[in-house]
């Protein structure tokens, strides 16, 4: 009975849609997995980069500290010499050394303040980078295992669904199975289209009135004249229900 065949074809299409969904996941899930892994790698590298920056800054700070100490020592030495000077000329020379050293110290101290500002800013960036790494690690812990498991199970799910489809297909004439299989392969995984409001749900072409009437009778398998997909009138579920009600009554 053609109605049963069409019903089977609709069921087969549902299973092929499921397989199509799994195929999309087969592309999507490995991408999600590599995003998760990549995020952690990136966060680790970013944190290392700011920590290196901070280490370099701290080195500059230590160098500066050393320079300041040196100048402070010099200042002490010159100040000590002031007590022993004999001439005004000497006094003037040492005083100008002291002035130079003091100026140098204040210059270095203002550099020190600048570096402290920079360090404060780097500390904030380190906190942000560390938080991002924590989040990336948590996301990986949470999702990696589940994603890998899902990816591994997809082949099996596809195989299972395909077997299910093939087992219901067994009730159909070989010619129809062939036609269905070709459409699935050639027409973007869609072999069965619905005739709804007078057009093909797959390609959108407006169906001839004669075809529309025939489709509602469910007396033969009718392909879309435009895309070649097998057309099923959208009233099929209601017709099946009505038929089974009628057979129960009899
Ligand atoms: Zn069509």
C-alpha cells in the first residue's frame, strides 16, 4: 500500500535527519574541544608574558635602588669632606658635586615612582590573566571529558541510526529504496519533501493542481517535478489516523 510506503519514507527521512544532526556535531564538537584547549594554552602564555614583564620591571627597580644607594653614599662622602676643606674654591667644587648628586638622586627617585605606578598596573594585569587562566582551566575540566566522550560516541550513534533506517527500509520495493538513497546522497540529505500549501517544502516550487490532487490520494509515489524529491502530502498523519480508526471500528 502506497500510504504505508510513504509513511515508511517519512520515518526514514526522520532518521536521516538525525544522522545529519550527528554529522554536524562531528564537525562542531572537535572545534569546541580545540577551542577549550586553545583557550587554556593562550591563557597560560598570556599570564607568563605579564609575569615576565613584571620580573623585568622588578630588575629595573633593583638596579635603580642600587644606583640611588651609590649616589647617597657619594653625597655622604662629599658632605664629610666639607669639614676638612681649606679654601673657598674647594668648598665651591664640593658643594657643586653635592648639588649634582642630589639632583641625580631626586631624578632617580622620580623614576622609581614611575616604576611603582607601572608595577601597580602590571599587578592588575596579572590578576586578570590569572583569573582568565583559572576560568579556562575550569572550563576544560568541566567540558573536555564530556566532549571527548560525545565525539567518540558519534560514529556509533550514526551506525545505530543507519541500521534502524535500513531495517525499516527493508519493507520497501528496491526501486524506491534506490530512489530514496540517491536523493539522500545528491540532495543535501533530504529525499522526502512535504507538499504544503501547494508547494514543495524542499525547493519551494509551486505544484501543479493535478499533482496536488494526486498527492492527497496517496495512490502512487510522486517525485517533485523540479527537485526530484519524493513528495508527501502534509495530510498524511491525519489520513493514517483516520485509516487506523476506521480499521478498529470494522
Ligand atoms: Zn521540490
